[in-house]
């Protein structure tokens, strides 16, 4: 192979001389072939000429003997026709035999010439074939290396795309877990804050009830509704605080007192303005811990007759409790109420102690509500209670009151016992309004609002899943990604 690839000038010169000698010999052979062909054409033309000449002589001879008799002429014509046919067949056989012989010679001669020419051409082109083979080999190797680089690059792109997709899937799952954990922690924190604020609001509500002389049945009914610390009950506590503030004539000029107070109430998702007002009222209530002196405008501006009227109403209500214990309440219910208020059976005047102990201290608020509803079970189903005419003994034990009041002048709408229903109705109205406004936006937006725009990641997920459950496919992808496959 090394000898064939090393071409020297001497080799090139000898090759050129060899090619020239071959061309010269080829031209000599071509001249011989041309001469042979010329002789063959001459022979064929001469044969054709002689045939036509013989035919013309025959025709002339036939015209010379035309005057002969018709019978002789017919017989002679048959003889002539037969002779001509025989002659024609003989000549055609002879010509065909000669033509076939000449054709065979020409074919053999052409075959020999072609073989010689092809052999010489193959010897001349062998070097070119070797060069072409080397060049094709180099070109194919270059093309093969380029194809290998392209395949490696495509495989790299595919691996990167697959790794990126797996990373998106894993990051999406991690983000979902983080969002759920964060949501749980936030909800837990907000629930803790809501519980703390609800309990604090209920404590202030108790103190303000004491100052507004709120009826005992209203306190028990409202406290019984506050069985939970969810958003509905939290909002009910806020509404009751706002009602009590309004009843006491409390005005709030500013909602934030200082930076410390602002940092305490700065919580998202809560009514921080109302909490700020709660803290201001709490600070005012801390001035008079005993709760005997007037602190708010309604207390300071109220006449003695109004206060006496409210005290008489409370006294009348406690007398109703005392009278109820004597008449309609069963022994088991009385025993239950005594145990709730920590009053033993051996004590004297225990009914009086019970009537005066109801809603007297914040620590006994739950027990007071349960005891009052036990004594008046109709309050569990309705917003009113069945009253009795207090006796002289009841007024003597509890205190003096206007005996002309045969029934309570309170109405459930006055003291807001329908707060829960009103709040639910208000929230339903707000929700319905938001739904209608959202529906209008959906109608205006059309498919763009209704349908979610499909992202390339969504299309890739759909193509990978191929009709299978996405959770199962995602699990397989994540496990392969984590195992490094």
C-alpha cells in the first residue's frame, strides 16, 4: 500500500509514455476496423447494384417477348415466377449465410478490441481507484466523527432536558409540601392568635356587660353561642364589642397609640383596627380594677334614675331565678346548678347565693351560662324565657324592685340576639355578590378566563404520561431521578 501511494516523476513519465503507445496502437486498430467496414459496405453496395441490374435485364427481356401467345406467355410467366422465387430464396440463403458469417467475425473482432481496450483502461484507472478509495475513506471517517459528535450532543441535550424535567417535578412536589406545611403553620399560628383574641374579647365583654347592666338571659344566651373559637364566633365577639362600645359612648380618635402597640397588632388577616381599640379600652379598664366607678361617657352622663332602673331589672331577673328554683326546676337540675356554682347543700340561703352568684365573676362565666340555661331550658331553643310573678320572699331575699313589672320589657332585637343569623346573612350576601361579579368577569373573559393556558411543562407531562395516571408516572420519574438512572 505504501508503494502504491508513493508516486515519483519517473513513474508519471513512464505512465504517460505507456498511455501514448496505447493510444497509437488503438488508432491503428481503429484504422483496420474502418477499412474492413469500408470493404464490407463496398461489397454490399456492389451486390445490391448487380441485383438491380440483373432485374432490369430480366424486365427488358420480358418486354421483348411480350408479343408471344397468351398461353405461352402465361406458362412462361409461371416458369419465370418460379425461377425468380427459387433464385430469390437461393440468393437470400446465400446472402444470409454470408452476412451471418461476417457478423460473427465482426462480433468476435469487436469483442477482442473491447476486451483489450477495457483491460488497458482498467490498468490506467487502477491508480485513480486507489486514490478515490483513500479519499472516500478519509471523507467517511470525517463524516462518521461528525455524526458521533452530533449523537453525543443530542444525547446530552436529551439528558439535560430529562434532568430539567425531573428537577421541575421534584421542585414542584417540594414546593407543594412546603406550601402545605407553611399553610398549616400559618393556620395554626392564626388559629392561636384568634383563640387568644377571642378569649381576651370575651373577658372585656364580661366587664362591659357589668357596666352596661346587660340582662342575665342575654349574657347566658350569647355565651352559650360562643362554643368555639372559629371565625364566625370570633366575628360575633367583635360585633358584641362594637355594640358595647357604642352603648357606652366610647369614641376613638386614633387607632394606634405607639410603636409597641402597632407591632403587637400588626397581623395580616385580622381586624387590627378593632384590636387596637380593644387595647385602648383595656387600658381604660385597668384604671378601675374593681369596676365600681364610672369610666365611660355613658356611665358618667347617665342619670341616677336610669341606673336604678337597670339595677331593678337585674334584681327582677335574679328574683325570677330564685322563684324558678322553688317551682319548675327539678331536684337533679338544682343539684347540677349548685355543683356548677360550687355551692354545697349544707349551706344556708343557697338559693339566694345562687341567684346572686350568677354572672358575678369572670371565672364563673361558663358555669353561670350553663346554670342559667339549666334553670331556663327554653332559652336553648328560643330567644325568650317563661317568667313568673316574683313572691315577697324572693324580693326580700334578693332585693327590692318595682313590683309592677309583671313581664320583662326586653326584646331579642334590642339586645342583638340575632347577631349570629345577621352575620351569616351578611356573609352570604357578600359571597353571592363576589360570585356574581366573578361570573360577569368569566362571561367577559370567555375561554381565556375559563381555560388555563397550557405551558410547555404541561404538554411534556401529557406526552410522558401517555394516558396513564400522572401520579404513578411522577413517582417512577422521581425514583429514577433519585437513584441516578
